């Protein structure tokens, strides 16, 4: 009997080593009769504090998980058979190359390369399968607490900003690159008022804290204050537009809402402002009301923020110090504080509580454009940036953030649900994610071929007390969307 060659011995050792490192999953039979443990009927009959609907959902989800792992096991068996076949082929090729024997080093190199490729294939398959399971579970959970309620379609270009009125009647406002601002009925999605006073892109909209006044900022280097009067239509029953059991899909720009006719043409039009705030030498990106509503602040690409007296339209202060264009401004809901954001990677806090002087503090912590910074309850500020991070700051300690959220896409104009301390993050990649103030991710708004934004999401706004929609988003797909977020369920899952 011929003795075993050195190359065959090495191949056998390599083969045993690879087999010992192969992914091994113990197969579970899919039939209820063969599965050890309690059957489904007994599980369903046991006493539980969970509602029956929740238990049924959990059982269905765990069944899906089991089926996914079973498919993974079958794929693993097939890959192991491929390993066996390739090992045999590798050994045969190793003897045929020289017509005799390969050196130990040559065979080791060849086996190492083959093992590396197979290992990578196994890792990729395992990661894809398990990611699908986790993603399916999270998506189903998100749909249970985040439901699309209404779409507001009527603008002819992308929507930069969305805001909710703070006085009755509560309406939704949108600011668009089509040079208009529209007011909407939240319940019916009907356009109520169209403002056409600007000759440039309308970049932001904010409502007066106690009167039916709107403040808009524009690319025409002005900010306008205009009065509106609306009568809400009778609300119709809201259809359930949630989509169950769909994975997220990629949507092209062709999937944008079709706006052939101007749906805002039959609503009242306001063509001139009550007051025009002029003094900037560049695009005005944002504007907001100071507490009390007697003054307003604007942020411009001319690197300044201006504070105006709204009644007289006089410039009260010109706030300088940023090294590059300003991107956003926000005011504190109860104090005379202003925060401005800039492309210079910083945001600044301006204090007007003392009428004789105003102090400024500079916050440094981002590495790219700060797209927005907003106040929350207490002494906290939340900032978002193109560097794909969101940071939570304590105004009493400016040196470092108290929490940092890292994401996979640039972040646009953020908004905070003050009562529940939930941050809504609109992204360049069309996603909207919800986080708490400590940086824990709570949910992602569902997006599929039939719901959600198709292009970059520009802004978000909370309306905590509205019974139908409590979160609104807008984007460059020319639509705003109203969502119902089940906040108690969201926090309970946390």
C-alpha cells in the first residue's frame, strides 16, 4: 500500500481545521409536533399580563425568526458541502500542478486563499440573514408606534421648513423653494392660505406665539411678517395608510408626488406682508420670534444675525462673529435667548435677558456645518451637523456635550418634543429617526414604496397636543407628511 504523501497529509489537516471553524447551527424542526417543549396552544393558554393582541404579534414574530434561522441553517449546510467539494478539488489540483507533489508552502498558500474566500462568504451570508431578521423585527415594531396619517401635497418645488401654529386654530405651515408658503388643515390636508409675497425661495416659517401672524425668511434677502385668517374645514375620517409587512425599498426621484394641477390655486392668496424686515446683504435662511412676539431674529448668509422690532421693522442689534454663512437660528420658548448655527462648525448662544448688554458663548464640537441648534426644556441645547452627529449640550458647561448621537447620514433641521424629550432627526438619506436626550435610538419612521419621503428630508416639527398628528416632516420630494407617534408605547419599548 502506498504511503500517504506530505501534501495529502497537509490538506487533510487543513480540512479538519476548516471544519472545526465552520459555522454550526443546530437544526430545529419546523413542525409543531416534533418540536420539544410546550406547543403553541398551551403557550397561548397560559396566564399572562400581556394583551392577547400583543401576545399574538409576538408569537408571529418569533415564528418568523424561527423560519429565518431555519433558512440560514439550510444555507449553512449548502456552504459546508461546497467547502467539502472545493477541498477535494484543491487536493486534486495540488497533485496535478507539478505532476507530483506540491511543496508544503505552496499548498498552504493555496488553501489559505480558498479558506479566506469561503470564510468571507459565510460571514456575508450570516450577516445578511441575521440583519434581515433584526431589521424585520424593528420595522414591524416601528410601524406599531409610528403611523403615517396625512400627506400635504401642493408645492411645486422642495419644502425647506415645516411649522405648527401655537394658537387656535392649529394649522400647519410649509416654506418652499417655489417662492411660496402654504398653510394647511392638519386633519383634511387641504390648503387654506397661500402666501406669495417673496420673490425668492422661502426658507423658513414660524408662527407668532399668541396671534395669527406668520414669519417667513427668504432668499430675496428679507423676512416677512404677514397676518392670516383661516376657517378650518370639517375633518373627514382618517384612513389607515400604514403598510404592514413591507421591507424598505429604494425609490427613485420619479416616485415623487405627481402635482399636475395647482391644488393651492383655489385657496385665498396673500400677496403683501404686514412688515418687511430688510437689512441683510445675503440670503436669509431662518427667522424666529423672541418670547413675547414683539421682536424677531433672522440668520443670513451674510454671516450675521439681526434682531428686529417687529412693529417698527427697525434693526435693534446686528449679531456678528460667525466666520461663515449662518444656517439656522432658534429662540428659547420662555427666555430672551437666541442660538445661531453656522457653516463655520460652531453655534453661538446670544443672551438678551439684560437689556443693556448681550453676551455670547461659542460652542465648538462639530467638524462640519452645524445645520441647526434648538433649545429644549431646562438648560439644554441640541445641535445637528453635516458631520453626521447630534450633540446634547448643557448651557452651564460648554466645554463638552453631555451626549453624542452618531448616525450614517448628514442631519438637517432637528426638532425636540419638549414634553417627552424626544429628538426627531431628518437625514439627507431620506430617513427620519427618533432618539431620546441620552442618545438612545427609539424608532425610525417607516418608509417604503408607498409611504414616506422619496428624497432628502429637510425638517421636522412636533405638535405634542394635536390629537391626529404630533410629528410633521418635509423634504425635497415636495411634500410634507403628518405622523402619529404613539409616545407612551415608544417609551415603554425603550
